[in-house]
C-alpha cells in the first residue's frame, strides 16, 4: 500500500494524457484526490502553454479543474522573478503566453530590440532568430540575470520532435559565455515553488511522473518521494539502466489506485 501523502505533484504528458487521449486511471485519480481533499498540483515544464490552456485541454478530456491545481515552469519562473526582482525590466525570449505572465506580475517586458534589462527570461520561442540571439546574449553580458524556464532540448509535437526551450537556452549560453538558472524539472525549483504554494513539506509530498531523468530526478532533487508510471516515456528496461530510482513503480494510474 502507498503511504498516505498530504500533497501530490503530478506530471501531465505520459501520466494524465498522451496527446489528446486520457490515460487509464487519470480521471478516477483526480476524483480520488478531490474526494479525500488532498493537496495537489499538475506540473508542466511547458513554457508556451498558459495554465488556462492546460485547464482547457484537461476539460476536453473530461477532467474539470481550475488554476489552483496547475503550475507550469513558466509561471514558476515569473513568480520567482517577481519575488526577487520586483518591478524588473525583463527581456523575454518566448511566446505571447509567457510575455502575458510577465506583465500580469507587474514586471515590464522590454521590446525585442532592447539591450537594457534586469532579467533575461528564456522559454520556447518558435520565432527565435539571430537578432533575438544577439540581443539576448548582449543583455546577459551586460549583467542581466539569466533565467531559463527549462532545458528540454526537444519538444514532441504530433509524432514529431521540434527544438525545445533548451535549444534557445544553449544558443544564448554559448553566445554569452554565461550559464542560466533553470526553473523547470529536473532542477528542484519548480517542485519547491509547488510545495510553497501547497504549504507542504518534502517528507509529506510525492512526485508522480513518467520520466526518470526529468520527473524522478526532479523529485529526488527536491527531496520528495517519487513514483514512476510506465504509461509514458520510460519503461522497466530504461529503469534498470537509470541512476534515478523511484520509490514506487506502477504501470499507470489505474494500477496505482489499487494500492491507495
């Protein structure tokens, strides 16, 4: 039987859904969390989808939730900037959803032509070009804090892979010679922000994910318990090879529900 954790941090893709298909046990697990009044957050490294878009996708798949149960790495990064650099000028390499988050937190999103900013925030930007690379590197070399939403090198889209946020981050790092602070998994900052929001401690929190080197590594870094489901990225074979060993392993959420 699984211990009775107070707080649950739950990855989305590969755990709750794959593409536009809900995975076994996902809806029942959310009902279980709600009926037992558990604290929980869906976590995503995604930097270009807002919490609203995540909520809308879940609703399409039959899971009704609200923004109090969703935290993205982009939102966590912006919250961190607002807390540490109140009123800062932020050069955003990213899409409109990320710019909107910056402005919603009373920060100034400077123009793409600017070379004056207090913080460089980098997310996925499908309009990334040489001009943005040049200006972003100049901003960092001039002393701006360099914060990356995640270092995911690729992003799976409709059966294909496109360059992810990490590709933009790597280019700016190479051009500036300065390494970024990373918020998204497997770094612990996203999970720490989530636990702060839920008012939970690591010893009463479990991270549920499908990626050993992202979700499980992130949980280990944040000192939470960890649970791997085999409904997404990783398998029992990759688990045998991985240095990241979860505390629990289940085929999917449906199998996990048998033990709660």
